[in-house]
C-alpha cells in the first residue's frame, strides 16, 4: 500500500553545492515558523563546528507540512568522509533531491551519492542550484548530469529524470533557466509529484530498520529509522534482530519528527520516520520487529573505517595545564561514549592502558572528534594516521580514491609531479578556459599530506576533491616527508631574536612568546635532517642601542598548523599534542639522548 500523505526525501550533493541553504529557504517559505526560529544562514548547521567550518557534519531530519502532505526532509553532509552516512540515509528515503552547482557541475561526491541513490532504488529529482551565480551555465551542467546518469548505468526511466533550476540562497526555483522564479514552491511541488509515498504494509507486524543512532544523557540510546510495516507505541514489546543473537526489548518512548526537532508521539505508523527510545542494544542495520511475528529486513552494509590513528594520553611537560580530563580513564570513557552515536567509528584497546586505536572514515571524520574533545576539556596526543589494509583473496590491498584537481593550466606540471610521485595515475584531463581539470586514481595513503603541497605549488589556486574508489593491491612505497624538523632543546618562551636566526634555515611553527619544551617541534628544517635548536636564546645586552635593535626584527608569519594539517604532517616518530589551548607538534621521545638511542637501535 502506498501512503500518499507522507514524502521521505533525502537531499544529496557534493560538498558546498547548497543543500543546507536550500533547506533554509524551504523552512522560511513553509510558513510554519516564527521569525525567531529562523535566524541566520544554514539553520540546520547548528553545532559549533558546523558553524565555524561552514559544512554539515551530521545529517538532520526535519519535517514540514505542505498542504496535506508531511515532508520528512533529511539534509545530508556532502564531505566525502561522511559518504557512509549518506548511503544509510538513502536507504530510509523514498526519493531524493540531487543538487548540482550550476557552474561547477557534477563533482566526485555527486557521482558517489548518485550511485548510492540508484543502489537504494531511488529516482532522483535534479536541482541545478546556485543559478544566480554570474558564471552559471545551467544547460551545460544539466547535460553533464545527464552524462553522469548514463555513466552510472541509468535506464530509460531513470534518464527521464525531473529537473528544476534554483537559487537556494535567493529562495526561488524555476523550470526555465532564463526566467527568475519568485518562490521555492516549485521544488515542493516536484517532491509531492515525483517522490513516491512510502510503500508500506500498514496492518502487518511491526518492522523498522535502524539507519541512524542518536544518544542523549537523559534518554540513552535512540534508534531512528523508517517504519516499513505495522505500528509502534510506548510499552510495545519488540525483538532487536541482529546478525547474531536477537534481543528482547520494550519501547519506552516513540518520537516523530516535527518541524526542526523531535517530539513525543502517541505512536508511529508505517511510512513515517520515527525515533525509538528503550533499545539500548540496537545497532545500525538491526531490524526492530514485532516480538510475536519477528521478520528481519535485508541487512544493509555499514561503512567500514579506512583510517586509523593511535590516541594516547598527553605526557608532555604541559600535561594538565589547560585540560580537565587528562587520564587514560577519561580518554577511554570518552572514546567509548562516542561509539554510542558515531557509527562509523571503531575503538580498540591496546596492550598499553594509555593507548587506543581509533579508526574512522578519514582525516576530517577523526579530526572533528579530536577537535570536539579538545573543546570539552580533554588533553591527548595523536599519532600519524595510517590507512587500513585488507587482505582480499590472499592479496594485500589498500584503499584507493578518485581524485579531482582543477588548477590553472600553467600549474599542471607541478600538480602532475606531486600526484605522480604519490602513485596517482591520470585517468582524465581536460582544459576548460584558463584552467585544467584532472582526474586521478590514487592510493589513499598518497593523499595524506598532499593538499598542502598542491596548494603551495599552485599559489592556493587549485581545487581538490577526493572520494573512496575501491580496494586495490598495495602499490608500494610512497615517499615520506622530504624535510626534517627543528626541535627545541629548552623550555621557556620563544624569543624573537632566536627565531630570527632560525627562520633563515626553516619555516617556523611558533611565534615569540609561545611556550616551548624540550622535544617540541618548532619549525620545519629546509633540509632533510632534524635539527635541535634553542628558540629561547636571548641576545646578550651589551648596550642600550642593541636592546632597541630588537624592535627591528622582522619575522615571517609562522606556518599555521591546523589540526588536520598537523595530522597530515607528522611522521611515525612524532605526535600531535592536543589541549584546550591549542595544538603542538612534538617528537614521541622528548629527550635528544633517547632519540639517539632509538635511532641507533634501528
Ligand atoms: N550564489 C549562491 N550561493 C549559494 C547558494 N546556495 C548556497 N550557496 C553558498 O554556497 C556555500 C555552501 O552552502 P551550503 O548550503 O552550506 O552547502 P551544503 O551543500 O549544505 O554543504 P555541505 O553540507 O558542507 O556539503 C555557502 O557559502 C552558501 O552561501 C545559491 O543558491 N547561490
Ligand atoms: Mg550542508
């Protein structure tokens, strides 16, 4: 039975193509909100890191009433690290809006999410978005989308996709790219017309697959999914159907999505997306079923982690200065708590009680966890990221990624050299005006640390995106960092006088006044060896004139080591120290003597 009063729609696209901004317009024009509920841009990007970085990190469900239809709208993140989340959400939706930037056209993540939408059996509505951009080329982009559909094996019916032109930012959509529209209503109408209502068995036994997990300190675990069959209400007995042993449970609370949040409901019916409380043992992919007539839904794949890092306590001399949570017990509890809702994360204890192996979907995925912990008052050290190798049919394989770089045409040489040295192979190249579009396949290992180099070699003008491609046989060594580092051998505050002489041979990571300690990395050596230096050395004051000469010291600004840049930068004998006050780079072994001993030991 098709339920016609509900539409479950996922919004999918490449990063930054305007998903959350389009949702803003839909919220504003739905007429269901007070002015005070809709302040600012990207209303759904409500957590602190989302706002700071201008990206969506967590998918969000909202619900809007449009005429007689309830539209459950799911905004998804566009960054490649969160592709697994998009995959799960397309399984819960009955249709999707595929947004494509009217100038950029389809990008790697567009292909990825469209493939997932097809795999979930969805018929996408194409929204050629940002049509207000002066350089927009809507017709061309539309035909590129068409090519992409063909490329992904769309059949005739899929190729006949509905489409519309829109400016999410200005809040309008139009069927004619040359005519500016006056509202976002045509998007709503397309959803009602082309997204099928959920196909459900209203009277059958209860069945729901868990597609998202949430956690609340007050309610505990919250399992979210679309009801495929039957009804559910508080106190119902259910069976949590797993891969292995099934578990009995009782529903404590049923919530439905309403406007910007969730609210307690009498119950939930087939076709609607609900959040169930009381299922402490539910996991992604489990079927929640009627305890008397349990039938499992086909299990869905959960995205496997691709990257690991070693998390340890902070054992630098600065330990405990800034943080509240610094012990291994704190670290362990926090990491295990994260597993409650961060479904692509894995945490493993090691033989050492201070060390944990943390695995995730990429540098951004793990970087966001680390950044969140730092802000919550944790201190920790993190080791160099490593990709996860897999044995397939007896062959050692590694993850490879599809990489797209757009760069000014006169910078193609240096870009190809960097990618080539990291075992990337060119699969496509096309000049477009003064810029060149290049596509590669490259081991994921090769990407670690590459962004900075590509940006440096193109004066910051390259645009770079990558997305998981497949596991391929291990392709051999990839060159390490070319440069050695400068390591402080003293503790104290860095002094301009000392930094001035150091900067002749290096790029500095610290500025005058920054506190340093022995073993801390203060800069990059111009050569390939590590150097031990004293960044706190004062000038001998022989007379007044010499003292005033200090004012004439001109220092280059230090290289800004953001968390992700630092993680990409370090080698195996180094760590990133993360504290509420900031991040520092250090050698694992802080004393020069112990480093010498270790290198002699081989
Ligand atoms: N010119 C123009 N800019 C837009 C439009 N929609 C969004 N933008 C801008 O594009 C940027 C990204 O917009 P978002 O809505 O955050 O994009 P997103 O797809 O949600 O991004 P992720 O969630 O991180 O994947 C912001 O700077 C927006 O202001 C549009 O219709 N026209
Ligand atoms: Mg967004």
